[in-house]
């Protein structure tokens, strides 16, 4: 049975968004601990050492990676929406641009992106 392309894309965005939120929460928690320690007089060098020991670089990189995956999922969803509006609803690039409040050129790029990823937006399984 064919999955609706918008539903599939929205689910991908939700999963990526939750992962980004979790990664950001981990980074925030570590920084809040460091800030509380600093407020109680702990030397900054000790706070930095502790943040690094707790995986500071990995936490930072994981947060950036998760956010980029969220952005990628959003682009995929926007591309599927554009392709569906054109192919299934019969809208022109100009009409899609007006509805989404983006330029006709941006519509063309998103449409091309969707087509490069396997054809019509409805081909999501």
C-alpha cells in the first residue's frame, strides 16, 4: 500500500525534530551545570575540563548533526509538497510560490529536488 507522501515526510520531520530537541537538551543541560558551578565560584578551567570530560565536543557535534538532519528532513518535505501540488493538484510553479510565499525559482528548485529523489511525490513507499 502506498503511503501518502506528505504523511511520510511529516513523520520524518517529526522524528528528526525530536532528535534535534534531545541533542539540544543534552547540550543545554551540560551548560546549565557549568553555569551553576561557575556561579558558586568554581574556576572556569575546572568547568571546561569537566565539560570536555563529559563529552563536550561530541555533544556539540551531535547537536549540530541532529539539527542538520532536521533541516534536511524539512527540505525533503517541502520538495514533496511542491511536487504534489504541481503533479496531483495541477498548480503552476507561480501558484505554488504564491501559496507557499516563496519565489517561483525556489519552487522550481524544490520540484527538481523531489524529481531527483525518485520521481513524483506520490512514489513514497
